[in-house]
C-alpha cells in the first residue's frame, strides 16, 4: 500500500500538468485521483474489503465525444495475481429535449491476472437522465457479450438519483440488477444491489459516505464482500 500511495502522489503531480500539455489539442482534458476504504463494483467488493487508490484521465470534445482511462488496485482473494484493474472507455454524450443521454463502450482489463481465468471483458453502455431541479435521475443499461471469467451474456440495469440538500450536501441513491448467462462461471447467481450515500465538497475535495448492500446472502451465496457495509471515499479532480 505504501508503494501504491507513493505512485498516486506522483500521478497527482503529473496530472496537474495536463492543462499545459493539452493547450494545442481541441477539447478538454480532466483528471482525477482518489482513495476509498473499499472498492465496490455493483455491490460486490473488488479489493478484499480493503482500501483502494484510484485515478483516471478523461478527454471530452464539443461534439459530445469523450474517452478516458481509469484504474484501481484490486484483490479478489482467489489466489490469482490480479492486483490492478484498468478501464478504457469512449462514447458520445449530449442533450435532446431536456434529456441527457450517453452511449459508449468500456473495456475492463486486469493486467497480471492468470490468462486462463479470462477476467477481461467488454461492455456496451447506454444511459438517459433528466434534472428535475429538486432532484436528478437517470436510468442505465450495460450489456456484455462475454462477461467476467467467460460467464457469457450479461445485463446490468440500474436507476440513479441525486438530491441536493441544504449546506451543499448531496444525497445519492442507486438500485441495480445484474443478470449473467453462466452463473457458475461468474461465481454468483443473478442479484440486485443498492446504495445510499451522502456527499460533500470540501475545498475542492469530494467526500462521500455510502451504504452498500446486495440481495446475496453472506456466506451462503458469497464467501465475502456482498453483505451490507459502509464505504468512505475522498477524491480530487483537476482541469
């Protein structure tokens, strides 16, 4: 973890230099770096219920095109050597008739993992949302033709909502459902996940405290990391 933290600090120094490097490139570059007490993906732990250092770089163009890369340390506690997740994504976003929309693709890679496990996978993602003033809401669907560990077709559908609160706090919630063609290969049956969190921006740092849970029973339906828990995270964005 010490080595990971030092790497993150070095990354921050490099990320702050992005605007100067991007002056001659049409569009905008942003970057982010953060720390979380646990990396949770769709309600399932990805860091053996331990802390994670995360960060990414994003590019956006006035046409609506965007692309980026994001990474986090991982630990699946399965005897494999997967210690890093790297996501590469691209797509288009825009607004039509008061609705915001986003269509793109995401490739999840796990460098260093045993190739026989086939952890890497690709998803097509689409979402639509609307800001009602008192709250904003969105619906999203992700599809993979060959999900994690060669578990076949997989669909993830989710609803998200954000509610501004007094004193610049924000209440956020999500409800999602994951279906997988080959549950045995994936390691879990189809399940539902949900979360409820409180966010606040302090001097440019985004703080979040989130409650996460799933419909899976622990340890009956999963060995660890699918039960209810509270996760704290802090992140910083650079433009």
